[in-house]
C-alpha cells in the first residue's frame, strides 16, 4: 500500500447525500448510496440511472471505477461498470438494471447501490511493432483457457 494516500474531494449536492465509505476495514471498495428526493425508484430490465447526491474531484493520475456490489449481483440486480474521469465534476449516477426473470428491485434513499474502487493509473507508452512475441495461448480467443 502506498504511503501517500490519494485525496479525493467530495461535494455533497443535496441533504441526505453520504460520503463514500468502506463497509469493513479490508474492503477494497467504498460504498455508494442512493440519494433520492422523490421516493423509491423501481429498477427493472431497462437501465435506470440512480443518483448518489455526490460529485467528486479525483486528482490526475487517479483511476476511479464504479463497480457492482456482489450482494446485489447475487440477487440479479446489476450495475454497469464505469470509469469516473479525473476532469468530471457532475453528480455520480449509477446505472442499474435487473437480470433474468427477477421482478423490479426497489431502490430506496440511502440504499447501498454500488462501490467505488480507486487506483493509480499506470504510465503507459504504446509501441507499434511488426509482430508480437509468441506465447502458449497465442491468438486463442474468449474461453480458450477454460471455464
């Protein structure tokens, strides 16, 4: 773990908005909460954007990702994976939907709906080459290494 913490500024946009927080000491993600002024939102198979009531200011070189919560995913309530760019200053909205034959899921104010995972971006240089080195897998596609 890096000795210098990443400092992310958070703006609470409405009453009831909550700071992202870890559910346990060992959690890698910070829970995001729904911040709903007009009552619950029904989430079904069509994507719905759920407001969090917060905006963030992440420093350059920081990778902030919105990820699903495993507990909701196990119930068929999904969140689209997303990246929050360092220059984005708008409200964080979480895109949610249900899968399978599950009925609508009610999201209520304050519910934990997703998590933020924060990392540092790698310094990357892309290099065009005529060919790549060989590997055991080679060009085999999705699922070629087994289930």
